[in-house]
C-alpha cells in the first residue's frame, strides 16, 4: 500500500482454516466482514498467481498438506489467487478447500472492474494462462520471456 500511496487493509485470519464451521464463524467477525465487503467494492485489484505444490507460498506457509497438493493436482489446479485454486480455464477446482478459505471467491474477483495480475517465470505460465482465460485478470504485468512462453502456450491450445 505504501509503494502505491494507498491504504492497505489486512484480514486478521489465516487464508485457509481447518473446516467450514471455523470459516463461517470468522466471517462473522466485524473486522473480517468489513474488510471483505470493502474488497468486494474495489474497482482495482493487483495480485499474483500462487503455485501448486511445495514451491507455492500456501504450502511453505503450512496451509496445505502433501495430500492437499495431490488433490489439487488431480482436480486440475494450475494456480491460486486469494487462496482460491483454479484450473486451466480459470474455474474453481476444489470446492472442499474453497469452503475453508477466507477471502474473495473467484466469482467475486471477476466482478471487480480492473484486475491486474503480476507473474514472472516459466513456473507461472499455466497459472497466468488460466487466470487470463477465466477472466480472473484483464491486465498482465510480466517479463518478455514469460510473455513469449504464455503466447506459445496460447497458440498451442488454440490448435
């Protein structure tokens, strides 16, 4: 927020909790409810795409287990935004995990007018492709190598 001259609002909760009951209880907390309502009203969001597996931040932070990663890969997950996992078409791909996640849903994210995704590196190509194809983002900030790989992936899938 400081770099952009904006005020940052944090959600005082883990991104993924143990079960739906805990998530629903946390949603009732005033600060969490107010922050999510504010996020839903935003007209611009800036975010990255998380990786699936041991290299991803959610794994490294202890929110996902090895079993979770296997289930995500089996469900076709290629990336995560706001703790929400999606497939190559940008569709939610594991409802059980979504029921335990604190944050905007993918559908709520799609409703925001300007969505900027930032991602660099070959490991991000599948997630960036899914985010763009699924209209989870409408602006991409990347480097030339990643853009080239993304265009090649797009061309290959079109054929």
